C-alpha cells in the first residue's frame, strides 16, 4: 500500500484540477460573483473614499483573484501529470526501494499540496487581500520546494541507477 499512496495522490491532484475546470464550464459566474461579493466586503477596499478609484480597484482585483482559481487548475493538472510521469520512471529504476519511496513521497505530497495555495488565495484573497491570503497559506507554497527536492532526488536516482524496462513490462 505504501507504494500506491504516491500514485493515488497524483491521481487525486488530477481529479481536483479537472473537477474545478468542469465547475468553470458549468458556471464560471459562481466564482466571479463570489469574488465580486467578497471584494465588496473587503474593509481595506471599501475604505477608499473616491468611488471611481474604489470601483477601479475592485475591477482590477476581480481579474487577479479569478486568475488564482485558474492557477489552481493549471498547477493541479500539470504538476499531477509530471508527478505521475516521474513516479512511473522511478518504478523502472533498479535503485533501493527506500530511496525510490522517499523520492516518490516527496514528489507526490509536494505536487499534490502546492496548487492549494492558489485555490485558497482565490477563495480568501478577495476578503483578506491577495498578499495576506498567500501569506496565510504559505505552507502550501513551500510544498513546491518539497516537490522540487523530490524531482532532484529522482534525477539523481535515474542518473546513478540503471533502468530496467523488460522486467516491469
């Protein structure tokens, strides 16, 4: 089972990325309306005295916050695909099982969790402020580093240890 967990996380990442894109297709306005409503609840924005300036700020922030939802979709699907490819390549190496497992977990956990910084920034950014939301959920951003370290370890494994395709196929 412990060898399956990284593959399960890769597939769940794909599911999350595809699921949100289906939601975009069904009704993109749900996201955009929530962003607009929440921006009008943002005390910092609403404290802007000049109405034209306030509306301009809201308009600019709507697009930027909408982009965060899109980034979740792009990162979740793209990183999950890279994760799956890396896991499959590692499966064909003749490296020690523990080394492959360590790399697999780093890649899959980091790759699965990293996109959530964008989802949570999209959800909470309009209310909290984009920078504040990203700072609040920075732990997910750091998972990109875990993903990268796992890829570096995988590169070392593939470089050092031979690949054996005939035994696996």
